[in-house]
């Protein structure tokens, strides 16, 4: 009897952790599914569809040099976009359906759905790995709250539902730095370092702005080796340290650095066929693209009602205020205020994330080309800090019964759910109500995505019914 009980306990302990991962993955996917493929387009989406088709044709035709489509470079997105188109075409042909849009426009939406679904699935798996780490390091409460708020952050939710770069690159960058921190907590576990480098490779393959990870990795690794993983920055005699430990310090740093960079380079090379045949041309093309388009050049847009080439250093602070949720902003401010009251493991992780946010904002501010979506990697990292504040608050609330506490938490987060239901599927129409909402936001930051299309269609449909007019 005792053996049976022990066996049951063992099975439960084995299945529950796996069950929580499955539930997080399903939650992320299900939140993204409604109207997926019938929701949003912009001019960039059509470019990426074309590039994905060309990329897939190049790979299947073994014209590997043609897999160099753009300086972004967008490789991961093109793998997913090309695969989505192929899967849809195979499915349509097996059903005897036409894959030509002139025969049926439905095929466009079916391909769009499959391409976006693959983006959601890859993003969901990556976020699930982040949840796994949070659960291990900080417990189930923080893991659940942080991933819940992150998934329901309107700007992030919107950008992970489209065939575009920002949602993917931001998620890969997040996973890379979280896995790197996980490695710092147990530096003998090289597998964690390898996984961090793998996600960094995916991020850079998605968008060149993720090269920031290399600089960030170098900085935090230097700090880690110096402090042996403790980000508390206590004063020490630097002269004594240099005299006694400099050789060991650089040897340890070098080992970590070359493993991480080595894996990153392997991933970058292995997943981009153009690198197999024209690596020099690829690197040169990426460099000229970043220098000529990303940093220099004309990038006019409306900012506070005026057409400007460079919105200036205030731009991303304005974007943060307008495009982040109330939960993110208030939680971030609250976490900074009560930082000293947080547990030590939270404080160390917060310092680690603040380094990322500080230097990423600097990188964003330098180029003349500034778009609201470029803030996303920093915004989702800020969301992790915000969650620390809410977990701390919930821990301080005393209830006689656990059910009362659970009910309080559910009621507190219901507005986050309602907000996303209200703006669905126009997630890009969300502007923080603390700063005037949509009416104010569209006059400050130029919308880059089509919003309000459903309302426009409904208006003309109703007008047609009332007047009896038909579209010509």
C-alpha cells in the first residue's frame, strides 16, 4: 500500500510540472487564435509574404544565394512564412481546392492564418521555456503572473499575431537573456549557456538589431565573473583583484564568451543557406543595410502633429507611456519604489534586467529611424519587473481563506482581460488611457498599422442597406 502511494506521489510530481508547461503554452496560443488570419495587414506584411515565397523557392531549388532577401535579415520569419504557404498549398490541393487567388480569395486568408499560426506556435514555445525558468528560480506565483501579464500586454499581443519581425525577435531576445541569467545561477550547467546562445542566434537571424545581445552578453558576463553571479555591486579593492586574479578572470570570461559566441555563429550559419555559399557578401550586405537604412537616411513621420525626420531622444519615452498598459507602467514604477523590500533573488534579477533596459534605450535613441514597434524588446523586459511588484503586493495581502486571496487576484487582473477583448482584433489601436487613450495617441504617434477597418466596413455596409446603394 505504501509503495502504491509513493508511486502515485512520484507520478504526480512528474506530471504536474509538465502539465503547467502545457497549460502555459495552450494559454498563449489560445489567446492569439481568435480571428487569426482575418485581422491585420500592412504594407510590410505583403513584403514579407513575397520574401518568404522567394526564400522558400530558393531553398527548394537549391539556389541558396537567393535566400539573401533583405538586410533585416528576417530569416526565421521567412522559414515560417515559406513553411506556412507550403503547408496550406498541400492541404488545399489534397482537398481538390484551387491555390490561385483569382479562383478563390479564401486561399489568401488560409495562407495568412497558417503563416501566423506558425509564428504564434514558435513564440509560444519560447515563452513556455521562459516560464519554466521563472518557476525554477522564483516560484510558481511569479512565473504565472509574469507570463500572464506579458501575454496580455496589448502591444506585445498585437505584434505576435502578425507576419512581422518584432514579436519574434523580442521573444527570442527575452529568452536569450533569461536563459543566460539561469546559467549565471549555476555556471556549471553549460547547457543553459548553449540554449541562451541558440535563442540569440535566432534573434539575430530574425533582425540585425538583436546584435545588441552580443554587447549585453559581454557586459553582464564581465560583471558575473567579477562578482561570481551576484549582482549586488558591493565595493571591493579593484587593485587587489587585478593583481591576484586577473589571469583567472579573463580565462573564465573567455571560456564563457567563446562557448556562447561559438553556438551563436553555428546557428546563424546553419539556418541561413546564403551563408553556405556567399558568407562574405551576406555580411557586407547586412552591414550596408544597417548603416545606410537603419542609422542614416530619411525616415519622416508624424510626431505630435508635425512631420519630422528624427523625433529625438524623447520619442521612446513617449511610446512607452502611450503603448504600454496601465499594469506595466504602474507595476514598473512600484517595483522601483519598493526595490529594497523585495527578496534578494528578485533584486538581483531586477538589476540584471535594468542593465538591458538602460542600454537598449540608448541603442534605440541613436539612429534617426525611430518607430514605435522598435521598443518592444525593452517593453516586455519592463513587464517582467512590473510583475515583481504585483507578486510582492499579493504576498502582503492577508486573508483568512486562500479562496478570498485567489478571488482578489482574479478581480485585480480582470481589466487586463477585458482590455484585450475590447480592442480585439485592433490591438494596435490601444493607447494607454492614463495619457488620453486612442484620441490623444493617434495625434502624437503616427499609426503604422491599419486600425478601425471593421468599423469602416460596418459603416458602409449599414449605409448600403439604408440607402439601397450597391458598391460599383
